[in-house]
C-alpha cells in the first residue's frame, strides 16, 4: 500500500461559513455507506433491506459543533479518527428525555449537515456513543436544556455524503415534534 502524499493544496476562497444546521440519526446497522465509485471520500447509502431506512432529524441553532482529530502512532502502526459532535438543545421535555435515553442506549450513525449545505457521515462504521447532561440553569435567564456529546472512533475522518436527488431519496426522514 502506497502511503505517499499525492496532491498539494491551494489556499481556498473565503466562501464558506462555520456551524451546523441539522443532524440526522440512523439506528446502527440500518444503512450501509459505500464509496460513490469515483472518490473513496464521498459515500452514498445502501439500505440493507427495503423499505428505505428511517433517519431522525434534529434541527440545530447556536453553539453545536463537529470536530475530528486524526491520530497516528508510529510505534503501533495505527491511525484512527476521533469524531466529536457537541449538540446544545434548548428546553427540556419528557419526549426528548426518552429519545436522549434511547440515543445513549444505542450507537447510532450520524449525518451532520453544516451551514454550507454539506453532509458528513459520523460514526459510519462503528457507531457513536453519547454522554448527556440536562440542566435547568440557576437564574431565570439561564438555558434549560440538554448538552449532548457524541463520540466515535473510526478508521478515517468523516466522509462526505452525497446523493444526486437529496437525502430524502435515500431515507425516510422523521422530523421532531
């Protein structure tokens, strides 16, 4: 296997923005992601069985972020990516309590939609684990809500998800309340 770099990188244009607009959860194993055939870093979903798998959409506003760290060990001959998604949800309710519990019990795949309209597949191969905190704040103006931190250790950085007809073609989108 060749491990030599193959391209340089020019300084990009200043035409992107930061932040996340939505996240989508897929129950572990209900979808398989495969390279699009021309670029190993772009994937599409292939449902294991019909009908299309459900994908659960959470709209985001504010301080949520998606970070990745690539770590290599010369001594061990290993490289892996640690993916961390931090989500801030406003307002507590019984329905969200239940869904947060289910997200913690499972190990979902996550598709992260950024504010540039790009979709990234987090926890593609092994699923994500959740640590959650609920807080009611201490003053009337403090946030009452959830802080969710999803972590995944994967073989590679998150791959870009592309679908010519859109994500709704590959999945049945289930919106929240």
